C-alpha cells in the first residue's frame, strides 16, 4: 500500500520547468494525467488566483479535463497537480498543505528559488506532506 514511488517521464519534468520559468514571477499550475503510479502527461492550466504566491486551478478546467479523460481507452485519470514556487524551494507551503483536498493525488512542486531548479513530489494527507520519489524515465 506504500505508494512512495512514481514513474515520471523526463519530458514531463522539462515541461513543468519550462512552464514555471515562463510565467514567473507568478506561480504556474496544471494537472498531471496518467494511470496508477505512472505520470504520462502534464496539462498546463491558467492560474486563476491573482494573489502573488498562490495558485488556483479553475474548477471548470478541472471538470473539462475529467470529462475528456473519460473517453480514453485504456483509461487515463488525473493523478496529481503541479505548481511552482517562483522564489522558493520545492516544498509544500502551509497553504499548500491546508488546501490539499485530494489525498490520492501527487503534489509536484517546481522550486525556482535556488540553483539548480528543483522538481519534487509529495503526497499530502491529514495535513502532512510526505516525499514521493520520482523515478524518471524517457
Ligand atoms: Zn505552493
């Protein structure tokens, strides 16, 4: 039952870093699509939170993606969410922990605050963040 490793393609990692760099100093965000403990794609979405160090994915974008994914065979589902910390580390902030509503999701954070830029992943359950090891591939 321990789900502390997730397969994470290099192309997805590169896409997240590129998205984070493109929109800084704002936070970027998007959803991660895959199957089980494998991430296959990142879907970049607009950050609809206007506050500087926050992000929010529009509920409509989330529902539209869910609806679209229902048509895929073999099935694809939303397996996580990503966002960036333009000036900080790749570690969940108190608001990230407080606002993590999907305990099964992978929470990927791109940290642009240091060198090199980092991409790290967590599961956030019962107000606790646990590191998930990303097994890169591709
Ligand atoms: Zn954050």
